[in-house]
DNA sequence: CATTGATGCATGATCGATTGTGCAATAAAC
DNA sequence: GTTTATTGCACAATCGATCATGCATCAATG
C-alpha cells in the first residue's frame, strides 16, 4: 500500500556520469520536496508505521515497544529530519491543539502586549496559538473566525471584537467555545478591564493635580456605543460628582479612537473655548497621539498647563513629561483570568471578570 | 462506511418526557460537538461526498455537476454551518496554504507593523498567515520553526532571527523555502533595510543640527555582532569622516538593544564625560526609551541640548519634542519586496534586497 | 507436556476532503 | 435503429497518523 516504487534501470557505461548527476538531483529533490513520513521511517527501521507512530508520540511504553527499537526509530527520525504531519495527526485525533485569537491591531502597546502574552501562556498550556489581526474590520472578523474554524481551533478568543456574539454564533454549531477579551459579549464569558473603577481613580487623580481654571475637564476619544467607553464616561462623571461637579454633554468628545479624529475634535473644541481645559481624560494612546498633536498645533505644550489622564499605557507617552498620568490595563492578570477559564472548561456558566487596571 | 448509526428505541409512554429531554440534549450536544462533514451533507442532499466536495470547493463546473444540485448542496451547507476541515483538505492536497512568520517581539512599531502588513499581504495573496513571536529566544526560534513545519507551512519568513541559517537548515530537508527579513542570512534570500545609507543620512542630519561642543557624537544601542548594527556604525563613521572627524571606539556604545542596557551604558558614559555629547545616534526605539530615561535621571532634557537621531520610528517618540530625528524603516516596500520574491518562486538564486528607510 | 501469561510487534480501520476513473442515461449524428 | 458524444453523477483510492485488536513467541507454572 505505502510502497514508494523505485525503478532500477541498467544503463550503458556511457551514461554513468549522467546517471550520477541524475541521482544527485533526485536525492536533492527528494530531500527537498518529499517530507519523511512514518512509513519511510518504518521501512528504514524494518518495522511498521504504527510502531513508529507510537515511538514518536510517546506512548510506546503503553504499546510495549522495546527500548531498543524505540531508540533506533528515534535516531532515524533525527537523522532524516522527520517532522510530524499535524494535519494527519489532527484529522485522526480530532483534536488540533490550536487556540485562536483575533485582535483588532498590533500597533499599540495594549494589543501587542495581549498578543504576546497570549502566545506565551498558550504555549505554556500546551496549545499552538494562532493570532490574527482583523484591522477593525467587522467583515474580516467573521472571515477570520470562519478560517480559524476550518483549521479546527479548539478555542477562539475574541479581543476587542465589534460583535463578539456573532462570532459566538458562528462557532457554537461547530462546538468551538469562544471567550471575549477587552470588550464583553453576552453569549460567552468575558475578561475585561474594570473600566469604571479605573476611570474613576484616574479622574480623581487628574482633578487633584488640576490647576484652578474656569474651563473644566474634557473627555476625548472612544465610541459612545462601546461598552468600555460608556463605563469610563460613567467613572469620569462620578469622580466629578464626588467633588460636586456635574459633567455636561459638551465635555464629552466621543469622537472615535483614531488619532486624527481625536485631533480634529479637540481642535474644534479649542477654537470655541475661551480657555483650554484644566484636565483631559483621553480614552486610549491612539487618541492621545491626536490630542498631543492638536495641542502642539494650538501652541499648548503639555507642560504644566493641562493635566492629562490617559486610559492606556505607552512608554514614550509616559516620557512626554508634563502632567500626564496613565493607567495601564493589567494584561498579565487579564490573561491569567482568561486561561483559568479555559482550564476550568466550558461547563461553567457565563461570567464576566473585571480586572482593575493599575495607575 | 460513513453511516452514523442512530438507534431508535421504543419506550413506554411514561418515559416520553424523559425521552424528549434526552433528544433535546442530544440535539444540543450533536450540534455542539459534531461538526458537519461533506458526508453529512451528501446524505442530506441524497448525493455523494465527492459531489459535495466538488460543489463546495468550486470545481463543480469541471466535474459537470448540475446547477440545480450545486445550489441545493450550497444551501444545505449554509443551513448547517458547514466549515471545511482544513486538516483533511491539506492532507489530501498536500498543500496547506499556510505561510509562517517568526518575529522577535510585537511590542514596538517596527515589528508590529511588519506583522500587520504581513498578514494583510499574505491574505491578499491567498495564503493563511501564521505569525508567532519568539521573544528573542534562539531556542524558541527553532522550536517555533519546527512547529510551523509540522503544520505544513509552505513558506517561512524569519524576521530578525538570531540564526536564520539554522532555521533554513531545518526547513530545507522538508522542502520548505525560507526568507529572511530585517536581518540577512547566507542560505536564503533576504529583505533588509539599507542600514548603511540610512545611518549615513541620519548622521549627517544630526551633525548639521548639532551645537558646537567639545564632546562629539555617541552611538548607543545594538549588538556589535549583528549585521544591522555593523552597517549602521559604518554609516555613522563615514558620515563623520566626510566632515573630517574620526570616530573613536569609546564613542560606540553597542550595549544591546534593551532599554535598561542603553540607560545604564549612557549613564556610565555621562558620569565620566566632562560635557554631554552634542549628538547621539540611537539604534532603535527600544534603546531610545533607555536613553531618554537616562537623560531625565541626569537632568538633561532632550530640548535643544542634545540632538538625537533614532534609527526607528515611534509616533510618541516623535512627539517628545526637542531635536529628535527618526528614520522610519519602509515596511510597506520591504514587504512588497518579500512577496514579490515569493511570487517569483524559489527557483531564482539567493538575493539580498536593501530597502532605503525614510527620514 | 499442556496451559497460562506476558512480551513485542503487525494489521487494518479510521479521520474528512480530493480526484482519477468509470458507468449509466440522455441527446445528437449518421 | 445503431453508433457516438455529452451530461451527470457515484465509486474508491489516497494523503499520514492513530489506536483497537490480534497474533506470534517465549517464559513460567502446574
């Protein structure tokens, strides 16, 4: 069945050198295109494929294979650079060992740290992590999820997904559990930052450091529709309420996260205002980029003049100097929570874990 | 062969409600754990698995399947949320469509931009991209490469790899071509920044903007052993030579990339020096973090006092203000070069493409 | 010497999708 | 009416690894 036929031809002496060249090429091609399989190793070791498989995947003890044969097979595997064919293995075992994650972007510290930590922990848990970024494109989110399903992922983590519940509905019929990270969903467990508490603390901090000024605070960035922004605005409001200040609608610029949008929104605000705001709550480092740019353009350095609080962390932003405070979402703890849910199994009910960020 | 047996049992009426509950559970479990296969769809459509396969993978025209049957099969597939089993498909076709990439880290703009662009372009080229970060761990680099081989990647891109040639040697016997990105290798084609030209230009720029001072320039960050650092030092030297200055060994602090190392090396330097350097060439944003920290600690703001050139780009670093110039490695062009090599096929000889970075 | 048990391995079915081959049924050509 | 061509599909082998089953061989026991 698995015999690889080999035609041996008798050639006249004249052709010997040609033959040699051919054999070298074949050897090269063989090694270059044909991967060694357990059948090849079985033939070389004079044993069966099943035995080779047992030796290489570690349960040869159970199958009572002799130490001697096991060693021989392992040596041959090393010599020939044997690599397991995961597709075949997965197909048979019906378990891929793959855990998937979709993230919106890599290009800020929060998400890149999530991706990096996810890979590390997944590997430590014995999974093969596949991370893919969906460019904040809802369409691509679904396509990516579908593709991950095709690759038989055992778990799918939806990070900052536009519509995590739709992804859940895609995965559920295939028996693939999902988890939400950063943004919560209703149909699967979620691990998110404690946005309210973080925003509340951060706001108190900047209010305490704020200079006296008629023009009060400003909230910049994020989308009113998204859960995180709502919670942060609530924290922002309540921290003000605590010292007897009511935040009005015009103090909230939920203009989206993109830096250009934040810059534009802030510039518009500054044009109408008599005085710059005393404090600003900026909803992400991405938005902060826009805020800083806008301040530059309006000849307002960060230094001392305006106290900024940013819900997110970036090392260089921190070095910007001036009165800038950042809360750092606790990625390590969030990811630990995530993997503890995964370890518990999907039996449990739907939970939402809120991890406090650190100032 | 592929019949899924279904035992139908006649139960006394008493048990009817129990049965109902059972059926609901079974339905749930069935839908939750068993994925729909082409055999399931074939049975539902009253046709054969081969036909279903042909319909779903698009070559049903070639196989002369009627429009009517094709539509029926497609509808059934949609209804039942059918997802292709890639493992089975790959196993049979002996082509996975997977393209792999290893990167050292995600947490700086350069590498995260590379990862992001890679994913986008790979998808556009019809591949399924798998990116994994190896934490600058040479051991993990090899392990990751081996795992990628097991998953039957068709191509492997080694980004900033410690020893790309070793990875090549791992992949070659399996017939998997490799490409090097960012750091060159000898055994496969490479796409890298034109480090010499970039460094030369950047150095000229900071020299032109430099204040007159006895203490000249400093080169901070990177490893003497790595190709990029060598080339940048060469550019740094030559730009000085052009205006008649010879760079001495003590002006080169190739202390590694890590920010702490850069901070420590610079602080040590500043302790011994009578005066701070007029200009500094910093070898990456990571190192720049350390440099800025060290300057802070030594009460030297960036403002006007020291002209800094950084070989790498970060939006916030750019906003730091003061005399700081950054060259941005041209990721888009580099990745285009990479994929054009991939499209050409691996027939061609080993080439090294140097892409000029932009100031 | 016959029976039991342990040891060491081979055999073959199986996972799901793909694809070359072949065989009916109908249509077209002579 | 017979031959040829075309349409429309079913069948079965195959990819590589896994694992339940089974069959020799040899030692131990009665």
